[in-house]
């Protein structure tokens, strides 16, 4: 088989296990995001393909019917799924290419946990899901996202490197 000079084959790096340094770098990156001043939260990345984001809903997050606005659902579900997927990519910042949400019940004041987990893909497109669990242990929302590698090296981001 002959390939024309215009044709090139591009492969992604072989998958490697997430290092503790990579996971801590992602936690620092999350903590540095300016958006988290509007939505105070803390991320924990216990291992490859897993995340937990803790936050508290308060009336400042409410829509007119006195429950959390969908913006809060999306932000926390997207972040949990995104970071779960990015644990599998040690060199590049990922981009969300699509995200589907399912709201199962209103989210009111109190503690909430967003749990993210990687589902599939390691090379071109990664798929991850997340769910929101309220303070009573009830699932209040769920989402699934697709993510792809960007051209942004993680090593170019000061917070990821730990340059505070």
C-alpha cells in the first residue's frame, strides 16, 4: 500500500497510569480557576478516572422558584466528569465537546457532592459521567460528557506546575 505525500498518520501517546504528581497538579488547576470564586468548591482526585467535588448550595444559587439554577448543576457535573477524564491525559488540557444533563430533583441549600468517573476512550475522545448527591444521599442530577485533547500543554499552566 502506498500513501500519498499529503497523507499522514497521527497517533496519540500510549496510555500510562496517572502519577500522583499529575493528580495533584489537576487539583491545583481546579483550585486556581477564577470561576470557583462564584461557586466555591473543593476537588479531590482519589485516583485515575475518579473525582469528587464538594460544595454547598446556598440561596445565592437559586432561581426564582427557590431551588438551585441549572447553571450550578452543569458547572459541577461538567467539572467532575472533565477532571475524571483529564486524569487519563497527563500532557494536555482537555476541552468539553458535548455534555448531556439529566435533572432528577430540585437542589436546595446544603452540602452536595459531585462524583465523576471516566467511562471510555483514551486517545482521541474520552467519555466521562458525573452525578450530584445531596446531603441526604439522594441523586439530584446526572450528566455525561465527551472531551478531547486541546493544544494546551498542562505543563504550560502555572497552577498545574505548582508555581503559585
